[in-house]
C-alpha cells in the first residue's frame, strides 16, 4: 500500500478542529494496524475513515487495499473503480496489496478503464480570453436586458463587466469593504443583483483580522448601489446562490454545510446539513422550483423537496461516473449540468433525469482537456452553457502571492446545449 500519507484540507472541509484531529488519530491507528499485518483491524479503521470523509484520495485507496487484503474481492474492485474515476493517475497496477484481485476479469477492466479515461472529449468552444489576467474568475452572469456580461473576482475583490468579443474588462462594482466575490444572480426582472462574498486568503489585502467574515449583498443593477448587506460571522464560505421567481434567495455554505435563506430582507438558516453533508457547492432549482438540487464536493448531488424538507435523498450516479468534485450545478431541460473540477481528468457532465428527477443517463460534454484548469461556476444564456475554463488556484504560493507565469488569462467557453 503506497498511500500512507495524510493531507487534511482544514479550510472549508473541516471547521471542527477536534473532528479533524480524530480523523488523524484513526488514520495513525490504521497505519499501525497495517504495519502489524492486522488486516482485519486495518479494514475496520479504514472503513470508519471513509465514512467520516468520503472520496478522500488516501482513505478510498487504502480501503480498496484493505478489502483486497481481507479477501473481499468484490468490494475491493468496487472501491478501486471509484478511486480510478476520481483520479486516473493512481498507479494501482504495481500495488502488491491488490494481488488477490489482479487475475480477476473485473480488475482487467479497470486497467482498460484507466486508459479510456485519457480520452479527449471537446464539445465546448472558446469564446474569448479576458484582459485582466489576475482576476481569478468565479461567478458568471449575463444580464439580458442590458446585454451585459459580468464576472466576479476572488483575487481582486470586485465585479467586472467584459466585452464578449474583445475580452476587455471594466470595473462594474467595487467597494473598499468588498471581500472575495463568488456567486452572482439577478432577480427575474434583472433589477436586483444578489452577490455572495467571503474572506479568502487568496484575496488582495487579506489579513487574519478579516477571518470568518462573509456577506450577501443586495445591489441595485441600474445604480450599482448596495441596497442591503447581510453579514455573517463564522467559518462560512458562501460559494453559490439561487434566486426564486418570488424573490427568495438560497445560499450554499461550504464552510458549515448549511443552506441560508433570505426572505423579506431577513437572513436565516434554512437547512442544516452538517450531519449529512461535507462541502456544499453549486445549487439549482428544477423548472417549477418544486425541488432544489445541491452539489456536495465529496458526496455528489442532494435533491430536496421544497414542500417537505425531510423528503431528500442523494442522487444515484451511473456506474461509469463519479460523485466527486461537483462545483458548478445548473438545471437545463430535465437535466443537470455539472462542472466536476475536483477530479482527474476534469470533466463537464450533463445528467439526464426522469419524471422523478432521478439520473437515468449522462453525456460527457468535455473531458481531459489540457486547457481546462479548475472551471468553477457557469451560467446558461440563450440555450448555451457558458463557463470559465481556468482559475489560477495553482498559481498561489504558500503565502498566497499570485505568480502570473503559472496560469493563462481567464478564458470563456460556451457549449450549445442540444437538449
């Protein structure tokens, strides 16, 4: 077993220090059990780790090895397949701990799958590259009435408009107290722009005194004035929001696995998902707004009935796909468009739904494109999916300085949706 290392991402994923510590302790115990060749205990501990933190690259891989070492071949094949769909670069072929499954036909299929995952799929087309390289785009929105493209900035703490033909950026909204800007959504009349913001160490002017601050802004589109602020204190990262037809706002919080709601200009906790969620990301309604779909970076997509919040379940994904790494999530004609950026290779997927809004099929829109580097949120306009294919997360140093030689200009892509 080659994966005896531990990388716990405490920001966003683990707000509770003792929770993170308990995982580390269990992990160390699993290492000791493995070294003593107590593979029964090793399996028990690794299963516990996997339940505490699903889709962890080390925990999942070690679980596959633990199953194999205990003669549980079907389980080993299943988990190894999930690992491969999350990251096709894992070198499992040389793993001695998997010896018990290497002669199985299903194992040979996984070897073939690894090669298949190198396949290039490119159905989206480049639209334009923006002029502001250090922008670090996140949210994207097109205002139809004013024919204005907007993009939010993590790094530069602002919203810019851009010319879709030339890529020239112009500051659209700035504020000295503005934090890193994530999602932007307009009401149905495009009179109000709702914006989610949170403190991020990657933003300019960051210091520890700003930590644990987040804010939702209500902005008048015409005057670009802030009509109201909804501040939140604590370990919140307000990654996405959605506006209903009647003007209510729902906001996902990846820091606390919570959904907030703004109604009648008051903010409150709408749904606490800390006991079942991990890292909430994109969210979207179906056509009649009877159901809300929420992406979780580790568990997949949660479907919630708006009439009965206890009526909720995690969607079952097709065998050839992975639940991991869904960031942007959009509804389009009885399907969900999902931007998976937490996997290798990065992929843009379209999941078809039946009348019960269960996944029945899928289509790969983009896969293994070398120019794609952590695409985030997207938007739909005139039947086209738009998204920025690259974000400079890998361009930051340990001190969160941005090295512009390590990434390209933000590049907008579009996909003409056929369904």
